[in-house]
C-alpha cells in the first residue's frame, strides 16, 4: 500500500546520508547546515519507519499515530 512512498523516502534518505558523510569526511561544512541536514535525515527515517509499520500492520493505533506525525 505504501511501498512507492517508502521507496521514495528511502532513496531520499540514502542521498542525504551520502551528502552528510561526504561533508563530514572532508570537514568542509557549516555546523548549521550539517545539523539541518541531519534533522532532515532523522525526519525521513522516522517517516519511513512509521509508513513501514502502517504497511505491515492494520493496527488502528499505529495508523492514527503515523498520520498525526507525518501530517496527513
């Protein structure tokens, strides 16, 4: 049900992770920018986890919580 959205978010997470790793390995970055990217990465991971939970379970409580957290 949510497979396409999950795949899209996983791709975005992987791309962001690669950018963060690259910045950290070179040491060329602004702290604020890196922190914002890490925050985005965390949000993506949380959304992926919630959608996977919704996709794998028909648990009504999990569905309501996921909708609340992702703003749907």
